C-alpha cells in the first residue's frame, strides 16, 4: 500500500510519473491507515497523487483516518472521474455529520465504475444513526449505478436505519 509520507514526498517534487510508479508497485491500491489528516494539504496531496495516477489506482482504502468534510471535498474537487477505481473502503471513519455524507457523495460521483463500497464502523454511535442519515446514505447510494457490493459492517443501523435504507433503495435496479 502507498502511505501518506510517500505521497507528500512525491507531491513536493510535483512528480506525477512517480505517483503512477508508486501505485503500480502497490497493485493499484491506495491505502492510508491510522493517519490523522490534519491539514487541507494532506487531502490535496492525496487528491493530486490519485489524479496523477488515475489510470493505475484500482482501490482506495482509508482505514481509521480522521476524515473531515472539507478534506473529502478537496479530494473530490481535485479528481476527474476515475474509471478504474472499483473498490472504496472507509473503515472506522466517522461519517455522522451531514456535511461528511454530502462530501462522500461528491467523491462517489468521481468514481463512476465503483463496484464495491465498504463503509464499516462509520456510523457506530446510535444517537447519530438517525433516520435522516440513513435516508441520505440511501440517496447517495442511488448514484452508484455499478455498485454490486455494499458493506455496512460494525455500524449501529437499528430498525429505523434499516427501514430508511430499504425505503431509499427501493428504486435500485
């Protein structure tokens, strides 16, 4: 997997070819794990490198990262549609805020051929797992026309959340 420190080094050199090489060696997987993404620069670096290697990146995994709505928007704004990305995993990323879900929607829009979406442990606090969040997530999923697999493991969905997801997903083909 490609780590954030390597991406910063490549970004500082403004070397798009090196980004493609890094992702090729990592079997097309961008995996950022246990990172605190403090600044807009961290997100911009990720977006720059993903854009530079858009023909190489096949899988994006953000595991136990402290994500912000602004940061997800920065990545989405930086990208042109990445047609080769088939898998997006956000594991342990707190997505309880409406702004974060809307930013995720913008990111998903840039991944038109996404087949597998893992939002694991992103909605663990039951007081935030309200009907409106699940309806918004259901609406968000409607735009992923190629989606074949959805994992919502380790989330506090509850019966109201299941009803909301089912209601929102009733239009899936």
